[in-house]
């Protein structure tokens, strides 16, 4: 086995936890709470996306696992509640999440259902003033650490996507349990696991939106998630570029740093294209990358512009960095 399941020292976990919550509070304070009541939910989400951009890039530049926490807690859960939850739900869940008092996650993927979100096997049955949820969710980030989850289940399998409904499930609800998955090949520092619902009792007051609105809620949440993943990938690409430039300045062959050879400069341009294109997509306010990919001509134009401009910028940046070394 080439991986290790050795736990991180408690002191390190506490340090990471404190740093994340301080950053999370600052993101929300800068993005939404700076002008309470003066913005629509859509405007607030857009501001949050812009504020989160730098934080997401820098977190993944250090470690993907840290970016995942912000993606799930803020992108998939909190921003979705901001758009879809009622005022009571926002006060009970969104406010403590924004303050850094509670950690939240998202439960859509199932053992047999990945991207085909319209065919969920997890069910929800109305029973008086509560719903009884049965089923399981797989590959859930923060499964063993989050205080609550935005969970999707169907109230009517025959209705397809029109039967899917969203619920806020607290860890302490009767019938809820979770367990961690071990031996992952990547994102080793992040907690990933399974959620199980066995007649899990969820109050009607914790249903987000109406019955049958869950598919629309899930798709809007996934858009937020794609935005955070794309932004984080920019930071990861930057980390790769930085490491490549350092190596190109240090490694010598034929008496010269390998950074002096043209093929290395051209390879830099590949990462440059990714970095620049991601920012173009975000600046176009199209977090759903699939929508952009389907617009073939637009994508071609993005590629042409990105290729020419990023080549100029990154070759110049590389020359400057090599001079600094």
C-alpha cells in the first residue's frame, strides 16, 4: 500500500479549523452581510462568487482538500439556502453557517446514481408533520464532520425528476448515521463518506421549497459547485506552473537551465490557457461549464483568444521569473 491512514496531529486539525472559520466568516462578511437587506438573493450570490474567487484559488493552490470544504459548505449548501430556503430556515441554518458556528454539507450522489440525479433511490414519505427518509448517499464530503446536510430524496419515483424534494437533515435526527470511506487515492486530507437514512425523521419545516422542486434546487446547487471547482482548479494550475518554473530555473542540462529551451516555454502555455480560460468563463457569469462547452463556436473563439493572449503573458512572466532566480 502506498498511502497512509495515519491521523493528522490534533494541533494541526485545530489550526486548520480555526483558519477555515476565520476565512469563512470574512468571505460572508465581505460578500453578503456588508449590505443587509439591500440585495436580491441573485445579487448576493453573484457577489459571493466574486469574493470567493480569490479564497478558492489560494486554498487549492495549497491543498485541494481545503478548497473542498469551502466548496461544499458555502458553494453547494449555504448559497443554495440563500437562494431557496425560507426565512425561518435561513435564520436556523444559514446564519450560524455564515458565522462559522456550524458546518454544512450536501447529499445528492448515491451508490447507484451519480450524474443521473433524476433517478434517485432515496425516498421520502410524508407522515404527519414529518417525513421519513430511507436510502443512502455515497462519496459525501464532510460526511462525519458536518452538522447538517442538504439532502435530496424522491416523494414519488413514478414522477421522475418531478418527485425529487430537498430537505435539511441534522446529524442528530433519529434514523441518521454516517461513516467514513478510507483508502482514497486523492484528496487524502478531506473527510468523505456514506450517509444512511433508516426511517430518518425530518420535520416538514425542514423541507426546502415545495415537493417536486428538489431537482431544480439540486441543479442550481451543482452550478455553484462547478463554479467553486473551476475556480479552485485555477489555483491548482498556478501551483503546477510555479513548481514547473522553479524546476526549470534549477535544473541544468548542456550547461544551461532547461528553462532557456523553447519547448519548456511552449509547455507553460498549456497551463496558461487553462488559467486564462477559466477566468473568461467566470467573468462571463457562466459557472456551468457544460453550457459553455455546448456553444462550440464560442468555445473556439475563447480558445483562439486564450491561446494568443496567454502565450504572450506567460512567456513574458516566465522570462521575468527566471531572471529573478
